C-alpha cells in the first residue's frame, strides 16, 4: 500500500454523473468543519433549505437534503409514502424505474408496473388505462429524466393524471433538476427527490427532497411506523427543523453541505432560465458534432434530454476499448449502456458545469481520433470520421 495522499487525475466528466465540480464549490466544501448543532450551522441549514425551495420552484416547507446519494432519497420517499399492501404504480422505461419497483416490493407494497421501451418517454395513455383499472392506487411514481436511456417524460401530464385519479405523484428528478425545467408547485407534484452530482454540479452524497402538503399528510397519518429509522421523515424533520424543536438525529455531512450551498448560489447567480437555455444550446452543438461523426441518437427527437445524449455504437466498434481510450488518452469519461443497452450505446452527459461548448469540442475531437484508430478498417461504411 502506498502511504501517500490520493491525487485524483484530471478528468472531463461527460458521463451520467458525477459532473464537473468547480474549484469554487470544492473550496467551499474545504472550509472548516463546525458542529452540526452549532447555531451558526443551523442558520446555514435554513439557507440551504431556502435555496432548494428556490431550485425546486416550491414553497413546500418539507424541503431538505437527505444525507446520502439519490438512491437513498428514492428509498426514503418510497418507505415514507408506502405501507405494506399499499398499491403503487411505477412507470418503468429504464434502470431507475426498475430500481423503484425493487424497493417498493421490499416494502411489501402491491406494485403495478407500466412498461415502456428503453429510450422512449412514458406513454401517458397506458398510465391512464392502468390508473382506471386500479382505482385504489395510492402513489404514481415515475422518472422525469431517465438517465439510463436519455429519455424525457412529460412530468406535468403525469402529475395531472395522478391528481385526476386520486393518488400522489412521486417524481425522480435526479437528472432533470438544474438541467431542464422542474416545477414542483406549478405542476402539482406531491413528492420529488434529486441528487447533487448531476446538473447541480456539487459533489455526490446528498439528495434534495421535497414533499407537499398531501404527501406530508399521508406520512403523518400512517398506521404503521416507517420501516427505516434513519429515513423516517418525521424524525429527520425534527432535525431539519420544519416542525417542532430541533434535536439530534444524525450528524449531517457538514462539509458536503457547504459544497451544495455554494453550487446552489452559483445556479442562482447564473439564473435558472439561462442554465436551461445553456443545456439546450450546448446539447444542440453536441448533436451536430456526433451526427457529423456518423453517430445516431437512440431517443427520438422531442423525447431527448439535453443533459444526457445517448448514441448507438456503430457496428464493429469495440465499446469498452473506445471508452477506455477516451479516458486514458484523452481524460474524458463518457457513460456505458446499462441493462439491455449494454454494449449498444454510449451515454454522453452535459450536466451542469460539464455542459459547456468547450466540453463538446474536446469530446468531438477525442471521439473522432479514437474512432479513426479503432475503426479504421471499416471507414467506407461510415460517413466521415475525421
Ligand atoms: C443517478 C440517478 C439516480 C441515483 O443516484 P445515486 O446518487 O447514484 O444514488 C436515481 N435516479 C436517476 C434518474 C439518476 O440519474
């Protein structure tokens, strides 16, 4: 074992997260650790909550970062909103819908699944049919931006369906928040969770959550205690202080919260509308560059996410070799395909601070050079590679 400080290499992060964290945010996270019940820290927590309300576009009092990655927030939402035997409808068009199904089954919920093809948006008609057939559904859960495929679904329409059929909406906005519009209050979303390492561009390890009045009422009126002590929102909220006096629950990741706070300040300075616009514009630059290399998109136009671009790997190209060369020779990380898409697609992220024209340039040049090296013997089959 080498007993030296770890010196991570310089990488251009263009995968499905984490995204680039700027020195400004890293420096904020490096400031002195103070006690998590220090009055100064408690005032700081209030500010973090306020900034998250701003980002989620909500006035929900129950808005806070869960200590843990977005998967923890996903599980926290499900375990709080559901009791054994409750009926949950999950829209599944990728990895993260499937993850919700597995979690809900462990909770003992009755899970109804509406499947869509990987790479497509959620089909609203199928969801409505299923809600009609299952009038006792308690929660409709869906992924707004399916990072495993790059597909964007109509969150507002899904929230409206949930209301119409008398159930709560639970939205995964891990990849959408800070990249494309997310409107918790205007869309009438009851519960949503996100993550810090996608379009917020803060270090991984925290996951913002927001719950509206209807969702909080469901939690307050549970017949059985939440199975997870750590994730029991009732207890967590005593610590994050929306209800009742503040008391010790767990030690907050103090420095990670400094990082999140700074990243939220950056977003505020940039302006959300400008940030959405940058994602749209830079992804258009990437689309042109990738199509120029002869690569085609998996997701149909109109259902694509600007922050996660999924392209098919051309025949005869070695997926792992290309990604490894990009990483080792060019310092660029892109994402592999998952599940049925493994070996078939690359996922190129333009999330948060990684979403810059310079990233597109570097990625394009590196990919052109790697593709020319690894696929030189079949150049006649493709359009220009260089
Ligand atoms: C990344 C991601 C998650 C999980 O986030 P972790 O921080 O890796 O736990 C969940 N849902 C979606 C849509 C994601 O992109």
